C-alpha cells in the first residue's frame, strides 16, 4: 500500500474529548482502541474492499476468515474485541462491530455502532479511539453524509458517562481523543460537514 500523508481535520471538543477526522483506516489508526464496522455480507462483492481489506491484510487474512469460519458473522449487535495483535497494527486493541445485512443499513445503525465503541472505550479505560464506519468498503453508497447521526450518538454517550461519574457510579471518564476514519475522496468536504453538524448539535443542547 502506497504511503500517503495523513490528513487531519479538527471537528471540535466536547467535555475534554478532542474529536477529529483523519484519512486513515482501522489498520492504520495510532490509538489505544481502533474500531471497524463489518457487515454480514457485501453488496456486489465477495469480500470488503478499502480500509477493511487493508485491515484484513495487516492481520494476515484472519479478519475475513473469522466470518468464513463463523467465529464472527458480522451480525447486528455482534462484538469482537481482539487484544492480542502482536503489533500487527498500531492500536493495542481492535473492536470489530457487527452491522448485519448491508441491505438493512440506515444511518441509525452507524450511530448505534458509535455508542458501542464509546462504551467499550470506557470499559477498557482507554484515552484514544478511532472508528471506521465501513460503509463504502461494503459496497453501500449512501446518498448523503451521516455525520450528524454519528456525532449525536458520540456526544450523547459521552455526556451520559460524565453524568454517571458525577453520581459516583462509574470511574472517571478516560476518553480524551476520538477520531472518525475517512478516505481521501472529498475529505475537506466531509470535514466541513462534520464541523457544521457538531456545532448544530452543541447549539441545540444549550
């Protein structure tokens, strides 16, 4: 894979969590917890492409073989945490989030995946997380960006964790950095979309 300079766009800060958009994938993310969304099948393809394929290559083909062997089917609500990667990727922990059939996908499904990733981050008490939605890698072609749904889920889950901490029910929130993985295509446009939706959500919560 040709090395390209990683582009980064700052989206904003919420309760001490820096939120950014990067042109990397789950196999490249330099974070404590990297998250990849994987469906039970693809649209018009035998296997995923793009970032998911790169992640599979970094894991010596073991990611896709997990689905073929039935060890992880990509079903909706299915989670798999891999914590013994032996430097196969920069992240110490890899969370695979099942998304179900791509034919049933809606932006709400990606929002739910964000919530699961945030909860896992707090359970592991990690400071940095990146997530790859895996939509384009699966052959899904959304008509519009769905950053607002994902950002709303992220902000809501962070807020609830802080409220639980204030009630003395959970440990102090560990998360300090959150990254949405993205490709190079229309990157600046995506970044502007994220920034605008982030501000809209903050304004609506005042």
